[in-house]
């Protein structure tokens, strides 16, 4: 049926893995702006004013974003800014299960799946600019989930939503599900043949977030990076 939706499954998955570029993952309460300003308090104040004027997370907290508002964001829990940022700073073209106005919390069920997803997207970026050399670090964030998610793992009518090179069908489905009150989607990873991912639509469901280890991805001419754990 044209109006059918994927089935809903209870997803109880702990220690899901989300890798975030370390540049966006500073200690609680810290700001990258302090690194730019050195010890110049006047410059720091100006930088904060500029950042506040253009920061989508702060805009959402003041009900100024079209896709998500204050009532859905989370506060007062560990790493709440990291959680909110996932929803307030979507890619300009959207991602698999979100458009450009509202993000989602994406995570792999295992570390290997999260690494495969990051490797694909970062390698694609390097191929686009024609430079296969880079070395960047990503911080792993663990989160726990226990909720009913729309399930694409055994939904043959929605295979177009798992297309490796197009987000057209998947974004259309996500928009519809979000309007229907969906909590999120669980789906087979298109970058890791044995992997499973989830896209959580609701910030309040991203539970028990904690920072784990840091990983370095190094491209040295090959499309396959060397991934190593950073010393702490």
C-alpha cells in the first residue's frame, strides 16, 4: 500500500557509538573560541557575540529555528550540548533520515559500524577535493536507547531508503514519519554490510551519553584510512 509505514520494533540497545570530530567535542563548558582568542578578553567577548548571533543551537533555544524548538531540546544532563547540536546543526543538504532544517542523532550499534560510516563520508569529501591526505581525530560518544523505532531491517518495501548514493526516498520517509510522531528509525548500515544504525528523532531519547575514547583517522594517499586509538 502506498500509505504503509515500516513496522515498529522495540529497540533496547546500549553502548551505541557515535563519532564526532574532536574539534566539536571540547570538555564540558569549554569553547573553541578560547583557543582562538588566547588571553585577550576583549577579543573573546567579540568572538562570543559573533558566535551567538550565528549559532543554530542557541537559535533553537530561543525558538528561532524552523525545525526544532526549545521544548524538544535537553538540558542539565551530561553532554546535553553535544546532543542538542546533533539536531540543531544538520548538514546543509540533510542526511539519510533528516532534511536541512532538523538533524537527528545517528549512531552505530558497534564501533566498527560507526568507523565504517565515518570512513565513507570523510573519504568521499577527500575525493571531492582531490586530496587523499588528512589526519583527524574523532571522539566516540556512547548512548543507550530503549524505545519503539520504525524498523527497516525487515521492510522490503523500503529498500530505496537504503540506496547507497541517494537520500531522496529516505528523507521523504523521514519527513513523513516525523510528522506522524515517530521516535526514529533503525536500519541496516549501507557502509558496513554486517552493521546496524539508528537515527533518533527525539533528543530526550538519547540516554546516558558519555564520552569514550578518541580515534585518529589517517589518509595517506589511500581511500582506506589507518584508524588508531589516541593515547589519553
